[in-house]
């Protein structure tokens, strides 16, 4: 029975990364705010939830990886302008789980929370409902909030269950 205790403690610490503690917003709360900003096409609120240089680096890496798989050589890689056009509220397609219909209202924290999973103490991911091992959005904990640091570069579709 003793080996179970360290595993349970590790699991509790990992899950705390997605929960609210000491007044600090949780990863699910930050994800909910980001998705709300995307639904409203509120660019100011969207930018407040992201670490643009980190997201840009993540998207650049994915684009370079896709190019290499198809033997496409783009000298210098994608431009910052092209990357920034991919990192917008309209890039996040929010749909109802099961039906694929576009959401008419932003998902609540309680709708987002089941999609969140901790990656480590400072990172959490909003998972694909159909493929839970696939991260659609990745958040990192800063000193006072969780911010988006990575996103699926192509065909970003987030399925959210209804309340």
C-alpha cells in the first residue's frame, strides 16, 4: 500500500495545476476567457490571454514540421506576419460535441474543465474530446495567471459538451 501514496500525491499536485488555488485563476478559467474572447472576436481580450511570442514559436515549429514532411522547403520559414494571421480569435472553431454545430455562446468554465489536463506543474492542455491525448491549446502558468503558449496550427476545432 505504501507505493500508492507517492503516486496519489503526485497526481494531486498535477491536478492542482488545473484548479483554482489561493485566488489565482485556473487553467480552465483562462481557457474559458480565451474561448469567450474568440467567440466575441474581441482581439484585446484574446491578446490578454496569450503569450504571442510563445504561440508564434509553437505555430512556426508545426508549420516547419509539416513542410518537411511534404518535402517543401520554405527559405527562412513562415514570416511573423503569416504566423500572426494564424493566431487570431477566428482561428478557434468552437462547436458542440457530437453535432459539430457552431456554438452560439462561449463555453463556461464547467464546460471547459473536463477538456483540461495537466502536462506538468506549470503546463496544462485543452485536449481534443475525440482524441484526449491530443492538445489543441497549451497553457503555461505565469506568476499570476495561465496564458496560451501553444495551439494546433491547422484545423483547430474545439468540441465542447453542453451543460
